[in-house]
């Protein structure tokens, strides 16, 4: 009887750890996806603003489309000359992962 209780306890602890590790892994993947989407959206907006990418869309509209392709939402987009600053969000288990990125020509 004591062996059964011990086995059930070990199984419960193992299951709890597995669920916790899966949740932490999923959150880490979502954060990395948001970071990549922010980088890509900032680059798209900066390239569109500089004319390096020809687009009929406004730079921030292009950034929103690029962010959406990565299953994220563009929350903020600002242009300061040729420098684009964006903020995107990605959801995982009801929690938002937020990432910011800037892109543009180097400062002289």
C-alpha cells in the first residue's frame, strides 16, 4: 500500500513538472517569435521609408502586414526620418509577449 501511494505521488510530481516545463518552453518560443517579428517589421518599415523596398503601402502598414505574417500584432509604429521603431505583441496562454525593435541607417 505504501508503494502505491509513493508511486502516485511521484507520478503527480512528474506530471506537474512536465506541464510547467511545457508552459515555460511555450512562453520562451512565443517571446522569440515576437522578437523576430519585431525585427522584421522594423526592417520592413525602414526599408519602405528609405525607398529600398518599393511598396504602395505606407511603411507602418507594411510593418503591420509583416508582423501579422508571424502571427503577431503590430501595436506601435513610429518613423523618425528613415528610422522605424515598432512594438509587437504575441499571445501565449492568455499572456502577451511584447517586443520592440528599431531599424534604419547607421548614425554618422
